[in-house]
């Protein structure tokens, strides 16, 4: 794959509080997000995004497993 040398910006399909989000993947593997029409971006590095995604997946799997155990007991 080719490393990113220039920022790449896209408008998301989904909305946050009624407004679309604008996401920019910049050099240095940093993700900048802001609401469309706003100027102040929020930044997060991609390693943190990956960590958060893994934690959410593991938490969801644990919840589903606990719910299935509870359903079997009842």
C-alpha cells in the first residue's frame, strides 16, 4: 500500500446530532473529524481508533455471551 503524503477528506454518510461529519485522514496517521459547517476539528491517532474498536468488539462479545448464558438459565 501507498503511505499517505497528502490529507484525504471525505464527508460521512451518517450524522451526529443532525449534522454530517467531515473526516480527514492526514499524514502521520491522524484522523481529524468535525461537524460539517464547523471549523474546530477533533483529532485522534489511528492506533487509538484501532484500540477502541477492539475494546468495543470484545465488550460486545462478552455482553452477548453473558446474555446467552442468562437466557439458557431461564
